[in-house]
C-alpha cells in the first residue's frame, strides 16, 4: 500500500494542480454547529444534515430559554449515540428530528387489543376534561405490574444493564396464519388554507415563525389551531422543533401557567424523546434512561410523569427478564422498556412473521443435485427451511445469486430484493409498493416461492415487518448481508437481532473479497488496519496537513489522477466523507468538484444541467441521479434511465450534489473507484463500521485522503458500532422457544 504523498498521482506523472478549493464556495445557508439552534427567518425549516446542522426555528424567534439547550445533546443518554440521520430528507429537521407525522398505527398484534381499548377509554375521559390519572393509582393488572417494575428498577432493587437481548416474559405463540399485510405509511393529507391560517395566527401569538404554519397544520391535523392553543407543547410534533423552543412558545401563550411540571409538557417530552431515539436506531428506551432525560429537561418528578404517560396510553411499557431463568421462589431480574406503539407493533409483527416462516415450513425438498459451486451450502439450507440467514462480504453475494438460479431451474417463483437498484434485483421499497417485482396474489401475499433479500442490515423494523408479512406460508425467505457495514437509517437492527436470536440456520460465507482492497476491508472488519501489498496502486494513501489540502487533493484525484492512471471515467469515481458540514464535508467537496467538473451559475436552486446529484425521496434512501433540466414543474433528474421530477419547493430539502456523499448514503452501492476523505475534524466521527463501509464501496481502486493521523487505526481497533435498544431478538427467542415446547 503506497503511503507517500506522491502516491496521489496514482503512479503517473504529476498532473496539473486542481483549482484552489478555497475559491469554490459551498452552497449558501450553512447550518450552524451541532447542538445550536438554527435560523429560519421566513423560510421553512431546512432539512437535517446528519448532525452538522440544526435546521430548526431560531430560539430567540420563538422566545425559548436557552438554559436547557445543553441538555439536548445528552437527552437520551445511551440513546444519544446512534447512527447519523443520513440522507437530509425534507421530512427531517433539527438535529436529527424525525418525520412530522406520528408513527402509523397497525392492527397486526391482536394481543395488544385490550391496551387499545383502555387507551380509548382514557382518551374519552380526557375529552370530558376530567382530572389526570394519579401515578399508577388507577391502573391494575399487567399495567400495574409493569409500573411496579419501573419503580423497582429505578430504586435499584433490580439491575439495569447496557446490552438488551433477553427474551420477554410470557412468550406468545407463533400465529398459525400470516397476519394481514401492514398498511403502507401514507403521507399526511395537505392542510386546508383555513387550517393553515388558523395555525399561523396561534404561532404569531406565541412569537413563532410563520414558516412553521404548514408543517404544524400537517402534523396536527384539521383541528391543529385549537390543539396548539390548548397544548402549546404539541409544537414538538413538528420536525425540527426542540423542547427549549416549545417551552418559549408555551410561555408566550400561557404565561405563568406554562411551568416545567405541566403534565402536557411532560407527555409531549416523552413522545419527543422516543422519536429522537428512533432516529438514532432505537425502537424503545429503558425506563431509567427516559426518566433521566426528562429530569434533564426540568421535569420535577420524571417517574410520576412517565407513569402518567403510560397510564394514558401515550406510550407502551414492556418488561423483559435478564439472564437465565432463576430457581423457583427467586426473583427474576428484569429490565423495563418504554416505546411508541408504532415501532412496538412493527417489531412484534416482524417477530411473529419470522417465527411463522421458521416454524410452519413443512415442504423440505431434495436439491442435492443443484447444490454445486460456491452456493452449495446455502442451497442445501434453503431447501429444507423457510427462513435462512447468510453473511459475507461483497464477493459472497454470488452465493445467494447461485441459490436463485438453482431455484429458478427447479421451477420455483423467485425474487431478489436489494437496498439499492442492482442488476436483476428490485429495491425493497419498489417490491412493497408494487412498482416492481412479482406482484401479489389474491390474499395480498407476494407471488413467490423464494425471496432473497440482499443488504439485510439496511432493513429498518417497519420495512422488514411489511416484507415478512407479505411472504406466504410455505415460501422461503433468505436474509443476506454483511454484518460489518453501517446499520439501517431507520429504527431497529433487524439483521443483527435475527442473527442474535439464532432462530434459523445461519450460513457464513467463506468466500473472501479479492485483491488488495478486499484484503484491507477484511482486516478492518476484525479491527485491524493492515498495510496491504498493492503493486498496481489499488490502494493509495494520500497524507494531508489540513482540510484545504484535503479538498485540493480530492479534486485532483477525481478529476485527473484516477481517470488517467486507471482508465476509470470521472463519473465512476465516488467521493465519501464522514459528514455534510465542516471544512471538508460533502458541501465543501461538492462545491469544489462542481467548480472543476461542471461549473455553472446554479440556475435552479444551486443546480445546473449535468450536475451529479443525490435525490433523497425519504429518510435513509439516497438515489444517485443527474440533472437534466428545470422548469416550472421542478427539477428534472435522470436516475439510471428513470426520469424523476422533484417539485421546486422540495428541491432544497431533497436534492444535494452527489460527487461526494456520506457512508450512510453510499451503503449498498459500489463504484469502480472510491476516494475516501478523512479531514482532521472528522476524527470523532470515525468508527469501525464507518471505515469498513466506506472502504468497501471500492471495486478496483481506493484512495484515502488521510488527515486524521492515529485516529483512523484507533477507530478501527477500538470504536465499535453504537448499540441500539431493540426488542426483536428477545421476542424471536421467546417465539422459537414456545414453538419448541409445543407438543407434536
């Protein structure tokens, strides 16, 4: 592996210097530093930028105190260190705020029906303006037991560990028939002009920007103005609004009545904290963690406030045992989790669906004649099981492809799904929507006998639940992926939880990724940053002193060195960097690359025909495209032959230049050449899974613009992926154990 500065030319004569990147200015309206309040003025709140900008209304404009702002960075304690909110979707805002709408409710878990009835009763009581529920006093049965468990954990009588993969109490039986497909998440209906005007009037009384009128009216529904006037903290339902800002808005409307202990404030904070945790990958939070976060926001009695939120049905509470079963008469240690209903139902529905496929498959076949070549083991496993997992690197993808070919030759209906568009594969989103794939039968199930899902680590819990619920009884599902890459942009750790539950056969590929790049990436996967032998300059390290030099070297590599040395077109060279902000983030790099590769005035929202861009139609989904033209309809893009029109009001939030992207946006795709830029200010953002993902996007050549000194090997060796709090592994273990205990 070449490490000298001259390696930047990639074994060629020194090319002419690139334009000075300091002359290429990034797009305007830079987001402020992490943790600070953004500014909106008269514009709508900008999109979240992976933690490098806030994109929320100005604290002063809303009239919020800044005293609690410091608590926001630690709001969820253990939940605060999840993955980046990659993608910059317009539905996001703030420091990773989620979608404006509430999670879609599902009817997939029949066992929660009683809780729903209870919540409806409480909602009717609240509508009649009766008093609040006393802390646990009016609860009975399971709810009272769980609240007692909350108190036991909080008091220290029961432990509260860091890693949560234990099975729940009273495991449910796997359903005998598949549940009905989950309804697709639909966009909230557009508010009426009168509704927006009413919200605008309430916002004006509270000193909030008018730009929040449309998103607030959309998030809160047709009676948004009345709801907001009665409960100002419901402003937290708007993407990008923070508690300090909602507090200032409430004080402006309610005066001295807007105290920190207001039950409306506490209820809104509980939901907001869980939504923030979901953006960082969690599907639930431990009760003590949630109470600690409430205390940081000045809630006088966090435990009582949490109990009241549970009693009113705003959130769900779950109790899970810790460790192996104890002897009779001994008390089982537990952890108490609190979550939002949408994610809870999705996780339970997913566990039911996976258990159904694993336990109800009764059609083993003799595929021994087809079990040849690199996919032989996977073919044998899939022949006799309804659910199989397969792990391996990029080269191992040949094995599920061999399985598909064998199944197709045997006359089975097959389908291949992936995170990003790929040859012979449909995306998971297109499969679910019906835009591509085999379609559905009369019962709403996929018309397949075998579904293979590549890039399984990118499945969030809601997408995975919808996929699994749509696989018919008797069909086979194979989840395949590389467990070393970055996790899903949405909540959950589906693939890791399925592997941890050990609920089905697990095939581990022994096919190594070839060449120096493959050797380097394999070492990173086990925590070692090795110097590899790269006689053909397949791997090049380019040391830099500062961010300005990093930008300069990056442009030089993309525009000249790599294409000239390896014959790789400029459009096939992808730049990857840790974040959007900073002196060498995607904004600065894209500005410099545009100036060099496609200079222009940015006639439409900063874009020109020929610009390489990324379209983000929804959080966690980044579609590479090229700008074709622009007109009154919006920005016209070409995405691998598919034409996309982005309405002009969505261009700023859903389209960004794409010569440089983040690793989260790059996951699932590969390019002939990749330039990874690591400026000095990126050291804190590095982790083993980030480096593994970024380096692994290169097929033939990898250049690393290296300015982080020893932070890179330290990140590879020591900085592991952030844990996510989920329930799927425990749910799945319990269902498998229950199925094994059933009589024949």
